[in-house]
C-alpha cells in the first residue's frame, strides 16, 4: 500500500473536485468539445503524476509547494465567493493585493480548510518516490512546466476561458502567465495632461459626486412605491432635487465602475481612456478647485478600485476613518462632507460610501430595523464589503431576511446620510450628483444562488442604479429641469463624467467628442451595463440591456412581514 501512497493521495485530491468535472461534462454533452476536454484533462493529470516522480528532492519539493499554493488559492476563492475563478477575477485580485492581510484575518476558517485539503496534493507530490520511472530524468521536471504552458496557450487562444473542470492547481499558474504577458505587452501609453479648453472662470461653488455601494435603483422610494425611505423625495428649502430615475451602471462590479467614473471611460473606449487620460482630480485642479476624496470603505491608507499612488498625488485631502466602526462610517463621511461644504472653499468632493454591500446583517442600528424578519445580528460588525456566508444558504426564507436587512441598511446609510447632510451642510453653492456603483440581484425572481452582483450571467437589476442631482439655490450653471424632461430613466453612469467637466467650466464642444454627452444634453444612452469589463486577450466586452418593463421592485412596506427580531 505504501508503495502506491503518492498515487493514492493525488487520485484522492483530484477526486475531491468531481462535481466540477461533472458540471463541465453536462455543459458540453457528447460532442467533439468533450473529447478535447478529456484529452486536456488527461494530459494535465499525467504531467501532475510525472511531477511526483522528480528525483532531486529540492526540485520536487519546490514544485510541490508551488502547486500546493496555487491549488489552495483557487480553492479559497471558490469557497469564499461560491463562484469560479475567472481570468478577469484573477486580475482583479492581483490589483487588490493590498488587502491580503485583511482577507487572511477574515477568512481563517476557510483558508485552514483549504490548506487541509491541499495537504493531499502537497504530500502526493512531495513524498519521496518509492519507484523509479523508466523515462529520462528531465521528463518529470519539464512535465509540470509543459502542463502550465499548455493551459496558458489554450487560455490565450480562448481569451482567458477554457480552464473549467480541469485540475485546479494549473489554473492560477496559467492565469499568472497570461497576466505577465499582458503586463509586458501593455502599450496603451503614459497618462496625459489636461488639454480640454475651459470657457468659464472658476464658479466659486462646490461639486460633489456621491458613489454609494450596492444600492439598487429599484429599492429606493424615489423610484418605486415600496422602496426604502431615502430623504431624496421630499422638497428642501433652498435646494432643488432632480431625480433622473433609473440609470444604467457602467458595470456590475465596484472597481470597474469606480475607476471609470474617475477617468471618464466611454462604452467604446474605456480601456484607453481609463489608462491614459487625465483623472477627475486633474481636471478639478486645472479648474481651480480643491480636491477631496472620502473613502468610507477602506482604512490605513489602503487604495482600492484601481486607484494608484500617482492618482492620489492629485488629491488634496484623502480621508478615511480608521477608528470608526463600519456601521458608522457613512455617518462619518456625511460629517466630513458637511465640514467641507461649510468652509467656503470651492471643492470637488468624491465619496465612496459603505452603502449596502454584503454582508448587510450589521450595517444599521437596531433603531432602524423597520423591516422584519431580518438576518441575524452580531456576526459581521466590522466587515465592510465582504463576508462569510455561514448561516445563509440562498433559500427563499434566507433571501426574505436578506432583503429586509438590505432595506434596513438603506434606511440608515442612504436615508439617514442625506438627512444629516440636508440638516447641517450649507448646500446653497453646491451641485451634488448621487448614484451607486452598481445594483443588486436580490433574487426577487426566485432564481437560485448566493451572488448579489459581479455575476457572469447577471440579471438586469445588477446594473440598475439611482441617479439624482441636487442643486443649491446659489448655483445657476445648468437648467436641470429642462435636462430632466428628456433624460429621466434614459441615462447612465457614462453621462456623469462629462457632466462634472461641464460643471467645472470646460467647453462642451470639446467634452463630447472625447467623453460623450452630459446629462444636460439628450443622452441617447444604450441603457446597458458591462459584465465583462476586464475583456482581455482579444475578448470583447459583454453588455446587458436593462428593460424597465421587466424590472422587479419590492412589494412590502415596513413591518408588514410578520415576525420579530431574528
């Protein structure tokens, strides 16, 4: 038995992923594709088996550790997200490497489980072979390299797709090869300076862009009868509130939307523009505005949403709330916004709110539990925008509690946020644009699953966001009422960046050829969102059209659902 221990360990490890193999088999059926898949699987399994028979101990152990780390990485991702690690997701994780310590702290149980599972692979490869293969010594050494390169070539040809159902230890290694290739062949060019002409002098007013997190346009009272109270529906003295209704998000993932809102990428040219054109901060400083970024999601100076240290240099005040509880960070952001608006210095403010990203169990105080029954409390007090799914299995009752907790969160992080801003901030010389990075799939359609956004087969609600413009009585730059008539329920995130430039006094005739139409013009928007934003290696972006006739809206008022505290 011990003579074949290595083979047994490797076989058991591969067998643990049997569900992925069956899923791939069912997807392809009896076809030529199935034959090709079987051949690829056999080749990779063979190269893995040969790797276990590398004679030099140090070399064999090196390969064992690399394969082990790669497999554990893949397994942890799958367990945490309940989804498959695509190449686009891998690239996003590379860009988010600054949060690795936070992930290690939060996902210790999952990581430990994956490490335990990966021990089968580590021992199967690392234990000393008890038999010698009748092949040249270089064959086992080159076999795993050949396997990784072969999969890399297949993925390169297929624009990053094609690894599903194959031995998982090879997939992150192949993705890393593709990412390295792309990095070495990145020819988009350097960041350019501001070249657009301005037609107006500095206006002496504040411009604010509030980007909420995971707030779906169909869950606020400004757009639907039973939506959560937002404080954006009522008239306010000295303010005009223009609800542009439903809008299409740039994408159904946060980083994709946020980076495009900061750089102005368009549907047809977002990769080049986001990589080479000036940021919103550069345009603001050129227009004579102070720049303030309020990040309620991260702490410790960590950057997110593809922000770089170079971009940060153009931000005069970079604000985070290291010592503030997650539940209270949007209120801290409101207080900081109030301070900035009350100091009399013309400023561009961009806010990234905590909003309603999962987990939503603990993102609101007990006093705001108007919708019941809700998710159990106390498990995710200090988790900002991710979380384990313990106790949440995606069943209808789970989603009912989730939606109630979600609406309670909106009452706090949207309704109370604006309640405080309207009560304390001097908004007379301010234009504020409010939206969210993306919408949510809250499974109102009865569809299965655990995801709320970032899906590769999204529902329309994942790209449905609110869009509101608030203008103080002292600002007379734009006739928003005239713009509202033609653009309500017809615009998108892509209209926000050119609108901000117009508010800063840049020439509209120069803005439109580069960045498209602002909200002041008939937007003629496609009303689609991009769910393959990281279209790489020749792949094309994938767009989902939003049909407002099919949007599902919540159908209950507070406390209508029976039940008390969970």
